[in-house]
C-alpha cells in the first residue's frame, strides 16, 4: 500500500485519496473529497452513527479529524508536495449536526509562508 509519506508526488497524493485507504477513518464515515487544489481542499459527508457521539450528533473529535486532514492536505499541496505536520488545531462547535445532516468541510489558506501555513 502506498503511503503519502513515502512518496509525496502529486500523483501519489491524489491516488491516495481516490484509491488507497489514506485516511481510513474518513472513508469509514463516508467522507468524499471533492476539491483538492492550492486554494481550497473540500469534501462532504452525511452524519451517521459511525461519526456520532452517544447523543446522536457529530462527535467533536470527528470534526477535529476532518479539519486536521483537510488543512494538512492543503499544506502538502501548497508546499509542493513536501512532508508537513500540523502544529496547532483549535475547534469551536457552534451548532450541533444530528444524524442525517450533510456536512461540507473546507480548508482555505489564510497565510502561506516558507515554514508555516495557516488555514
């Protein structure tokens, strides 16, 4: 199985999201990537039992996982497909997303520096 860390070429990265289990958890909940370019990484899914906490709403950890994955994906693309690592993640939940809700998630760069990128 190809891993992004082994080969960070654009071809391997796009292949990882389309064919390989790059982010098994996102595939497990039915998350589909829809856009991956330097200006925006975006995808969507329907909240289901696999992504919920016991009260039937989207689990906050799942929100964090999605945010980290999309932001890191954008950073890889913006860096010319170099290895990257997240340094800080802050999550605020302003509205519950119950089972059946369609969630659209996107990461857009606010700052693209030599050493850090901010989404």
